C-alpha cells in the first residue's frame, strides 16, 4: 500500500498544486491568479505547464497498474470489506 501524507504536504511537494491558502482567501486569491494567468498567451502557458509537469505525470502513469493492483488487494481484505459494509449500512440508515 502507498504512503499516506498530509494533504497540504503532498500537493505542494509534488508540484500538482501551486499554492495552498486559507478558506477565507480562496476566492480573492484565485481571482488574482486568474488575472495574472490571463495575461500569458495560451499556447505559451500550455507548453510551459506541460514541460514542468511532464515528469510527474509520467511517474503517475507508470505506477498506475501497480497502485491499482495494491488497492484491489487491500480492498478485498476481509477486515476492509467488513468496514465498507458497516459504512454502507450507516449510509443507508442516514438516508431513511
């Protein structure tokens, strides 16, 4: 099974997320970022983004089959199945 990391740490350290901000600041900061990015010509933006993220995306794609196999094995364990069963049962009760 893969490692479990704190959300902020993994997103920022992998480069898949450019910035983490407080909930109250999300909309104003997103608008500032959109304004800044809208000034970059689209073809240049796309080429640069692909260039910097290509290695990370390749690693994710290359490990996909292994990760899926490990996840399937994990989910098929009896204790995990029991936990999923309890969770689904609780969801059904909550729905009523």
